[in-house]
C-alpha cells in the first residue's frame, strides 16, 4: 500500500480549534497537559504510575479476565491482559460507540492508531509495557447513532425498539439484516469471510456488548488490542467517590463551565463542544438510562417516580454503584480513574470536549492524559489514482470544495487565460488617475467616478464568470469525470471515513486490510493519510 499525506489544515475538514491544537498555538496551552510528542510520554507515564493505585490495577485485571472468559483471545491480547498486573504497565486508550459491524471506517483508524502509538512507545521505552485499549461505549443510549452501516451506497439498518444502555441490548432480530447484507456481498472467499464474521459476532452473542467485543477481538486481537466494557459494578465502585462529588458538590459543572468559558475567551472561533449539567450522571435500571436531577435537596430520575434524599442517594451509590452511569463529561474521568492510562486518541469532536476538562481533572487530583488526534485516511485504488493523474488533478486537490476544484481545473486546462486580474488592475490604474482629477473638482464628480469604477469592475467580474461558464460547457466531459471521481472518494461531499464501512475495503484487500493500514499510520507525525492499494 502506497502512502501520501496532506496536512490536516489543508483538507478543509478540520476546525480551527483542532488545527491550532496540532500547531501548538500558545493560547491553547492552558487547556491541556503535555503535548503529544515522544519525549512527553516519559514524564506522563511516570506521573501516572506514581498516582495510580495498585488496588485499581488488581480490580481491572479481574474484570478483564471475566469479560474475556469464553472468548478466544490471541496470545498478544492475553499477554497484554496479564501485563496489566505489572506496576510498570500503562495503557493508551481510544473509545467508540458500538456501531453495527463497526460502522464508519474511522472506528478502524482509531484503534489502529492506538496500536501504532503503543508500538512506537514500546520501542522508545522498553522498560515499560504499553497496552492498546478500546473502551466500548456500552452505556450510551442513543441507538439511532449506531444501528446502521453503509455498504455499496446502501444503508443497512437494524430496526427495533430500543431503551437503556445499548451494550445490554439483545441481538434478537439481526438475522433479517444479516440476510440482506449477505445478498449484497456477492460471491468469493472474502465475501464468505465477511458473512461468517457478521454471523459469528451478531447471531452467536447475546447482546451488543458481547458481539462488539468479539468483533473487535477478531479484527484486531492479533495486534494485542484489549477491549474493555466500563459497565461493571466493580469498576464503578472505584469511581464512586468522584460520582458522589459530582452529585453532591457539583464539581464537574463548576470546573468545566469555567474552563469552557476560558476556552471561548481565548478565541471566539473555538466552539463549546459540550455543556456540563449540574449533575453529570445517569441512573440505569431495568432497561432505563435517564438523567439524575436535584431539586430542593431531593434527587430524582427523569421520566420515573424515583426520588431520594441526600443520604438515600449516598446509600444507593455505595450499595449499587453499577446503577450510576457517567455522561460525556464524567466518562473521561471514569476512564482515567480505573486505567493506568497515559494518552487518549480521539476524533476532532472528542479532542474539543477534552479541552474543556483539564481543570476538572486537576480538582479531582487525577492526571490529565496526553491528547492525540486520531489518524484519518482516504483509501483508493491505483486505478482511481491513475484516473486522477489523467484528469490532471493531484490527490491533494481532490480535497477542495467541488466548485473551487472545477474552476481551478477548467482554468488550468482551457488553453486560454480566464483570469481577468490584469484587466481589473489596469482598470483600477486608470481610475486612480481619474480620482486625482476628481479631487480638484466637487464631491458629486468624485461620487460619479466611484460609481463608474464599481460598475466597470462588476462588468469585468461578470464577463470572467461568463467565460468560465462557457469553458465548463466546452470541457463538460472532463468536468463530469472529475466530479464523478471526487464523488467516489468523498461521498456526499464528506470524508470517506465518516460513511464507508470497512467491508468494502476488506473485499479488496482481505486479511491484509488491518496490517496494511497499521503499517501506514504514524500517530507521532500527524497528517491526513492517502492510502493507495493495488487492484
């Protein structure tokens, strides 16, 4: 697989906040801990190991052993789970929803970037063990975000009633979707492998958490990935003191609100990604996951009749910590409390909300991890790359907005000069002489000169657009082929990784898909990867 790269800033798909973070703009420094460079990881792991309780390590290992029971884990994954008992072992984490059949491609890029970073760190710091962890977002309750995937331009959707945390949802009814998917896969060994993988994951496991764990293990287990489900009362018990502080003292609400305001004050163009609530926890029970709210000292659960006073709430947390579920604000802290973690790899939206959390971590006395923007990629065949070459367009230019790309290419290949900049400049020079004359007369003549200049400049602009439009008609075939190629690689004008499912790539590359992408990623040198495979 051949690789090219383009700076994230030049793609046009990443916010100013994210590109400023990658560029280490000084105004952002107060909002994160250490920068994502190789030397910083040494300091980060020493800080984490000095503060991470060994009792947490023991509980974590026990939970992982239980969660992997009955699963055929690879030797690399088994070794990593065992290594987590060692006081010199740390983790690098990425988190993601339980998207059906992994959902969009960036699920793979997150995990493969996490594995790639661990390998880089392992080579740099051989006295420690670096374990890549996929944190399954099993407690999310937004089923509509995860119940579908796209393949060959078609959406495959799992239609069913949903409620409560998605990880606990039974996989009943996926037989119908499996049959629909099989019909579109077509013939061949790789299609049969995908069919077997889908059926083994979703038709042979009782719930979505177990199915996703199996799927991730099958895809990435040989690379040593460890999959963790945070929906476990033993892990929640470790986090209980922080949940109590959130509910009774409003620590997260106070700290995150202040930091979010500071972030926007640093630059009004920085978006506020998440807004904290007064209580940043849900209550889970019997297919229910609803917000906890407080009014006049009484704690209630929305959409229910559940009510508790302060002491009853503390008792419930103490006796049933598994019934309490972190939201987007408290989940990052939960993750860092229970794991010996040094870095988090996330997408642009995730990095944006992590940049609101540092003061909350400091107030909670938990080390803030190094933040890494996940790898991104555009995957295309050598045939598509040759198409671009024949059309006279670079792969980097394909990231341009479509009208800009067309205008640029039409200007380049039309054989005549469509740029009227020299004519505009000549016109402006003539009017500068007229302005000098107008200064010696009255204001009405000066106004007439200004109006005439505007009229003639607008006329030139109109003629330039007419000429460009005429050339587009003349070069219609070239333009259509250019639009078609860009449409193949950027579905609906969006990044391929946000819509396309890995199944399409697997049909082309088979078992080489994972190692090929893994070998191309270097998280310590962030750029948008363009990956070209041979057909």
